[in-house]
């Protein structure tokens, strides 16, 4: 996930305003930044690092001209370096492009362009865009048509803004599966990844749809479809304040990131081909060990259930901090999979270094260039984009998506891969029920203890639900395998104790419902998560959060965690806690 901005202003220097706007998009990426402005040629300032550091070093706003484009990067292809920072240019440096998204077929396009004599300066997928535009403009097309032909050739997701020295006073934007909005001020025009980025300048916003292009000129903005036909678009007048900018209109990063989970799953699914490649590189494996901490540990538990039930491969899951005390006997037929959002967690890195001495290692990581990605034998990237809230949400669902893709390829279960494509829609349906979950949260917010129960694939979901609750509401929450309650914890169930039961359709359904009956008989208040159509659950639970009936047990962990994240988030807000910065915790734990 990256942030892009473009503007054409009147009687004002563009670079300081582009810098201000792109700073509001820093939540979308913060490893590199760059600005390009044209006069007779295109001037670019860019480097890797946080915006304020890069600005201090090279003076980003010190560029001429009253128009330009800017970018803040979250590296996906190519580690954060000056060369990989956007804007990217063609061979001549006369065409500049900023891009948010992933171009899946960039390698083949790049190879073909190199054959034709194009010289690439970066390792990014994005750089193929200015080179393709250059190629088509050299054939006589104008910028707009050259971009249209370029977009015809690329697969994947994009929001772009592009300009060419040969066509002064013009910026062309386009989108597919990545956000792009247009701002229409008085004689001043903008494109941006989101509206809050430009709210200081205009609140008249046009939302572009996939397959639409916008042409900003000094005379105004025109929206067209991919056939070049003009489209009439509604202008929305927003009543947001500029202060809401960094959080995209949400109150906290956590809720924004919960809402971004569909996009994270979609982006991670675009990794499928790279994951297949990793699978093909792996030696014969007889055993798998997952190693991780916290939320990443819970994702690993789902991995165990998947590998054992679908492939029969013995799989264990070890807390990274326990690895040196309880590591299984490793050999070259063991694959040790390290899962880490940050790729910098000290416990996980220590375990990785130990495991590497005798086994094949694979790291599943969200941050490109992080230590785990440099040290493991194989790497898979989750494509969640930057996660700012301390509580892991969208990185968790992306980790799960990677594990499901991995197991689909390793077990040749392409039906599972197909199922994954439906998950973003299931998530959106759950988010449509947000007010209901908020209302449940306000009724349960004063409870002292919560229990979360589930069986099979729902057991790690229960653990993760309990972790979210503890972390951001400071309420005691315990996750249990539902069948384990009667072996001890049932003694703690009294009148009014909330029990959250995760009961998707599947083989564990009836047995978990029996456990629900047991806690009900002891006075528990039950919040049930299950299919919309589950009449039995409705008759047993005090509150039910209904989920699409097609979400079966096997695929349920990626969707069923969403209501639990929302429940904790709204309890946290009700209690006046800042869910983005829970006490005593840090986003990245670099001590053992
Ligand atoms: O960066 P990592 O995934 O290695 O971090 C591991 C844990 O610290 C992390 O998952 C933590 O449990 C979450 N912040 C909980 O929401």
C-alpha cells in the first residue's frame, strides 16, 4: 500500500503543497518519499526514509513549478532505496509516474522492454509503466492514449498519476482495485489516494471507479472510461475536517485497518504466483514447524490444522520465545516457517538463526527488507500494507491468506484457492453489521472476564479474540478449546460471565453447541458467532453475530476474526482507551 497525490495549482508553488498532502498519506507507507514537478524538464527529489527525515536531508519542497506528483512508499517490489522510490521515469526522464498497487505481470513486460532497449533503474514493478508510456508515445500517441494502451497491458492493481514534459499542464490518473479520488477546487485540481490528503485545499471530491481515468488540466478535470468516452461524475462535498486526514476519516487506525482487511486479502491473493514459486523451490518436506509470537502464533496454529488435516504432514507450533528450550529435532527434511508482521521481533529472529543451522526456513513477513526477510532461506510477503495500530488486524488476515495459499499449492487444493477469493466479500458483509456489534460491545463493556471458545479451526480464532480483548480493553479474556472447559475452567463460569462461542458450520458445530449449553446452564451470557441460518445457535445464544452461511469451518478463520476485532475495538472505545496505543505494548518487540 502506498500513497499518491498530484495537483495543478494557480499562482502557487506545487512542491510544498504536495509535501503537505503526501504527509497526510504517511499512514499508507513510510519507507520512502518522492516528488516530481515539471517545467521544460521533469525535476525529481526522492529518497528512502521517513518524510520528515528525507525532507531535512534533500529539501523536498525546493522544486520549481505549480504542478506535480508525489508518492509515499510501502515497499513491495524492491527494498526501500532511493532508486526504488517513486516517482519513476522512462529512459529519457521526461515521463514521471507514481503508483499504488501491484503489477503482477511486470516481469514479462520488463524483460520484453529490456529486449527493445529500455534501460531500467529500479527493481520495482512500477517502472514498467513509464517505459510503456514512453514506447507508446514514441509511436505517436498522446499521453492519455499511451496510458490507456499501457493499462491494457498490465494485470494487477493500480492507482497511478502520470505526467510528461511533452504535454505541460496535464496530469493523468487512473485506477483499478486501488483507491483514487479527484479534488476540484477553484482553478486548482488534485488526485489523491484518499480525500483527507487534500482536504486543506478542497472538499469537492469525485470518487473514481475501477476502469476510469481522470485528466487534470489548467482548464478543469475530465473523467473518461477506458474507451476514451467522457463520463459525468457526481461531486461529493465532504464535511470532514483536515485533522481526520491521517486516519482517512476513521477515529482510529485500528478501525481503519479492520476496514482495510478485504483489500489486504485481495492484495495478498495477488502474491499467489510468487507463493507457488516458493513451493516449487522447497525440498522434500517430512515435517513442518511454525515459530511465531502473539497474533502471528495464532495464525501459525491455523497453519497446523491446515497442514495436518489436508496433507497429513506432522506439524508443530512453537512460541518463538520457547524455541531454544523446546525446539523439535530439526533436519533438512523439516521446514520451519516463521511468521512475523514486522520481521524484526527479537524472539522470532533468535529462533530463526537457530533453526537455520539445521533446517530449511521460510519467513512470512509484512515488512520488505526486514531482518527476517534477509535471513530466511525463503520469503513470502503478506500484502497488508502498513499497520499502525499496535493490535494486529489486517496483517493477521493476510498471514492467514498466505498460509491458505501455501497449503493450497502444497496439497494441490485449487478449490481452496478459489474459496479464498470470496473472503473479501464475506468480510464486507460482516462490516455492514458493525452497528450491531457496537451495540453488543456497549452492553458487555463492564464485564470483568470473558471466555472465548471454539473447536478445531475455531480454537485459534478464540485465542486471537481473547488476545485482542486483553490487549486493547484491559479486560481479562481467556481463549479455550471448547471441549477443555469441563476440565477446569468451567469452575469460573458464573451468572452473567460472557462466553463468546465461535460456531461455524462444520464437523465441530454440534459439539461446540453442547459446550454452549453447558455454560448457559451455569448462568453464562453467550455471544454466538455462526451462520446467519443457524437456528440452533440462535436458540442457545443471548446474542448472535451472523456470518454468511457459505463460510464453512475450513475457511472460517479469516472471516470469523473480524467480529471479534470489532467487539474489542468498540469495548475499548466505550471504556475511553486509545486502541491504537494500548499501555505497556509496542508495535514491534525488539527485545527478548
Ligand atoms: O511483528 P510480529 O508479528 O512478529 O509480532 C508478534 C507479536 O508481538 C504481535 O503479533 C502482537 O501479539 C500483536 N501486536 C497483537 O495484536
